[in-house]
């Protein structure tokens, strides 16, 4: 559009002055009208570009309460009944904007990324695009509906070759348990702990796995995103070997004291486990910056997303 405007400015003006100046008073009416039209079109294009960059959009409404949406340049299948993740992705074009900002800055081509509590696969998809075919992404999501939406999204974006999905619930050991499903939540608030599921709920059997059991010894893991509705401390206990074998590992870890206590965990002890493993306590602020965190503040906060990386 800018090139068209520049071309208009260079049209030789009719008249004795013959200037190359759009602002000249002797500019013929039609040329002035054309410049004004170009200006209006430029404004409209800017608005459209801003909308596309800042919002998701529904590409198609499908059967069974499913929408195919365009989010962050990715094809994403969503549950239209969900009142948690779906509205944010469609209206804001992102989920947890402050976390997304740091997450995207941290990703590198060729990384191995693990997404525990992947939901519909938002972070799994962002990671798969960023690491590319020379990297690997593993997404864990035990809730069947979310898992199927994630599977379809990974396939639609062509990430299958380097993305592995598992419907097992990550915990501190292999076994079996019940996943408590929030009936009215559809997309979110499912947990291995009944106390954390609000309102009406149903239960389904799921297999559990620890990350140490899932990954062979010596597997390089660069980044773990961990958001598991109260199971985070148990998952941490089930990846001791991975922590030892990967000194450069980075965590995006949702920490909620209330959730941990409901799961029978001691939040303060969990923070101490992180420190003993060599991780300084940092969090992601709501402005999208990694800042030092005070332990007392973290324990008293409703939730924080911790950014954990050893100082080498």
C-alpha cells in the first residue's frame, strides 16, 4: 500500500508549476481524491493486520461442539463449550499472555520439550513449530476430549513426525488411578484430586507414568512445561534421574499452594526441593518478565508460574 502511495506522489502534475508534490494546491482533484482513498485503505489494512495478529478466529464450526480456529498462526481444534481456554484463544489469540511471551523467547530450534498437562495442546503446538523437525516435543494429556483435540491439531499442522502424544497421567510412579472430570468445565479443571474439581464431576480410569519411567536414561530434555492441577510435586519426585542428567533443563511450572495442599503435599517443602536441586526461585510476572521470587510471596499467592533454570 505504501508503494502505491509513493507512486501516486510521483505523478507529474499538470500546470505551470509541474511539481512532484502531493500537497501542492494545484494538484488536480482526481489525484487528491486518489491519495485520500489510499490513506483510508492504509488505515483499514492496519486495523485488519492488528486484528489478525492479536486475535484468534474461527475458520470453521464443525460438528460435535468443535471449532477449527486460527491461533498464533496455527490450526487449533477447540471445544466450543469450554469457558476457560477457548474464549481466550478466540478473543485474545493466546492463553496466559505473560507465560506465552517468555515461552516463545525460550524455545530454540532442535530442543526437546515436554508439556505435562497439555490440555488442547496450545503450548505443545507452539513448541512443535519452534523446535522444528530437528527437535522433539512430548505432550501429556489424560482427559480424552482434550487429548483428541490436541491430536487433531498436531496432525493438521503437520507436526506428527517430531511430536509424541500420550494420554497417560504423569505422576511419581507407573500405575492406575481416577481422573476427576469437571462436568461443566469441558476443557479445564480436571484433576487427579477430587477436592480440586468444582461442582458436578465424573470419574474415569487412567494410567499413570513417571517421567523417569517414560524416558530412557540419557534422554536430553531442554524444557518442561508443568501444569497438572496439584500433581506437580509428585511429578517432580518422579523425574529425579532427568534432573540429574539434564543440568541445563528449564521449567515453566505452575505453583498453587492451595492445589498442592489439596493433593496432600507441603508447598514449602516442594520449594525447598527445587532449591536443593539447584534452581533459584524465579517467577514470570504478569508483564512477561522473569523476576526473582520471594518464597513467602509465592506461598501466599493463589498461583504463580515459576521459571526454573540452574545458574551454570
